[in-house]
C-alpha cells in the first residue's frame, strides 16, 4: 500500500471515529427532567420506578384505562413526570416507558412488557415526537392490544396506515412548535382513522409537552409549561 493511501485511511478512520463519538455523546446526554418533585409520591399518586419504566398510579386503585407513554427522541423518561402525575391525579394510570439510548425507535414494542405486567386493565398508548411515531407503529402492529392512541406533536410514518384502527385517536399540536415538520404532519392525517380528534394548544411549543427546557430548534412558548400540561390533561380526560 502506498504512503498516500495509508494516510487517507488513517484520516478516514479519524473522521469516522470523531463522528461516532459525537453521535454517542449526543445520545448519552439526553434532555433531562427539570423539576424533581414530580417524581415524588403524594397522598394522591403513587410513583414507582424500575429499570424498564416509571409508573404513576392513583393512590386509590381504580379500573380506569391506563396510558403507556413513549418519550421523545433523546429525552429521558422522567422528563414527562409532571404530565404523568397530573393525569394520575385525575384518576388515570400513566406509565412512561424507558427506551434504549433514549430512542423509542430502538424498542417500539416496549409496551408489550407493560401490558403483560398489568393485564388487568385496558391500555391506551401515547407518545411525544419520535415516541409518538413509535406509538403509532405499535398500534399498526398490535391493533387489538390497545384501545386508543394519543399523539403529541407526532404523526405516523409513511409505512404505518392506521385508517382501519377502531380505537379512539386524539392528537395534540402546539401552535408555536418549531421542531415538527408541518407539511409531513398535515399529510399524515390521511393515515389516521376518521374518528381522530385534534387539539391545538395555542401558545404552546414542542418542548413543553415535557419538562426538560427548550429543545434545539424550537420556538419559545407564550404560555407557561404548567398551562400546556393542564390543557393536555383536560383533553385526555374529556376524550377517554
């Protein structure tokens, strides 16, 4: 091998190594929960965490359908704790799935383990952003395992046609979302069932579906994050 070829291979190896290291760094440094208090149990909500998920159950057990939630890409599961806790306070069990490397695309069937563990109730699957796309994929592959789908700043991929799904479907869109692809979002409506209902959160943004600060590329919201969560909770409670 000639000297210039060796030099080129070494250079290529360095570039690939640096790129791989950068990707691993981004994946390993997710957006994290800001307010840790939302992870604490209260008289009304029991919060439990294990290696697979975080659960928020009403202190007084009920037979309500629960929600399994898939986090957005590079967002830790705990960052959606405020939403989970608020829903549990309304009597809705809420379980946030932990994903490999904080990417739901690496385990879109994670809901199977949760449903198997809590097989005494019905479940609705939900997700934010990339997590919402993977929740939609789960519905496509397992339409009989869940009774509904909730998409938050998310839409099904082109491969996931859900028009024949018989469960309830609601979507939440934020007026000031600077992350989602609006054109793809609009086109994806044709892949959702006719019984879908959409909530528009005026003044909300992409990041405030969770509690992890302003995501890169997003717009500043014009409403407090607590108000955005409250509108989401109200929409869900009214719909299911």
